[in-house]
């Protein structure tokens, strides 16, 4: 049987064209601090960590890196989520057996874990990882803390088919569905009984199936002003959603799409 950790979102990662510009932008918009370090196993290549403040501790919530040279020109700046799995290689086989595909075969990251880049049958890309056990794991911010990721959203090729697929490979279940009229059903999915995201069949203005990751902020309305003053662009919202939260979808100055959510406006 899969462990309770199997199928949990554990990390988000930004690939960008300018690490310094990205860290400056997200510091203003989200309040993250950033640190950079040599990437394990890669000479002259840095990896960055975005931290959010929780109490008296800095807690890592996301990573960022420059798009590797071999991908430059083929991959736009983007945010990608990582889902923890018990066995990366076995999950890769499941993705393929259920109609998904492998975009980057499983490989080890020294002292971090083993990961792969995969896509569901409709082409939405996501990363999977089996982290290496740690004797002293870093501090984690509580769910809902400003600067943490609060929601995971899939613009699917077809929402019900996508949920069935992810149910098989990650164990996600339907929590409830919301009727959006002409836009169809919004499917709230859960991990171990805890709602963690939603799926909807992608609307025409979304060109390909893809994932979106929402960062908790105190006020999306305030964030709109900061985004626009810092070279980004808001492409949707602020919009109130069921439950009273507000969301926006935006693009950072390097072209990566990101999303924000706040409990109030």
C-alpha cells in the first residue's frame, strides 16, 4: 500500500532567465527572501531557495534556477510542481501504463532524492520525486502561512478523465464538484481526505493543459499594485471564488505564469 506521503505536493520550482531579477520581483510581490547555492553535481550552476518567514524561522517553500542551456529556446520560463511518491521509477511506469508520458527519465539529485519529469495523458507536465530521508529536516511553515503554496489547479484536457488518471497514480480522490455553468464542473480533489486543489477542463483561452500554483498572500488587491509597478502583468482577477477567497493569475517580468490567493480582497 502507498504511504500517506505518496501523492502529496512537496515543492514548487521556477525556471527563469534571470535569477536575480526573479528573486527581486517575488520579494516585492510575495515577501520571499532568497538564497543561492551551487547545484549538487553541476559545475558553475546555482540553485536558489525562496524562504517565507514563519514565526522566528525562515522556511523554504520553493526553488528557482536558470533554464539550462540545453533547454534555452525550447522552454519558456515556468513554474512546476513536485509531487512526492514512494518510488519514482514505479510511478514512471504507472504514468506510461495509464497513457501518460515521460519528459525526463528518472535520475538522482545528490543528497536530495530521485526525480523525473512526466506528463498526464493530455500533456500537462509535472515532476515526481522520492526525497532522500533527512536526519534533521528543515522547518516547514504551517498550511495557509503567507508565502506558502495554498492551492494546485489543473487546466485539464478533460477534468473527469484527468482525475481518474491521477487517482490511479497518486491516490487523489474527489472531494466535491462545483458547477461552473458553461465552463463545466470544477473538481476539488483531496490527498488523504484533505482538499489540496482543483481541476477543470481547460477553457479555449488556455492553449494547452497545464498546472497552476497559488501562493498565499495577505491581499491580492495589494499584490496587483505591486505586480504592475514591478514589471509584471495581471491577466485575470482579482476574482472572488467560493468560500470568500480572492485570486489572481499573473505573469512575472521574465514571462512565467503564477497565481496568488488571499482569504480576503
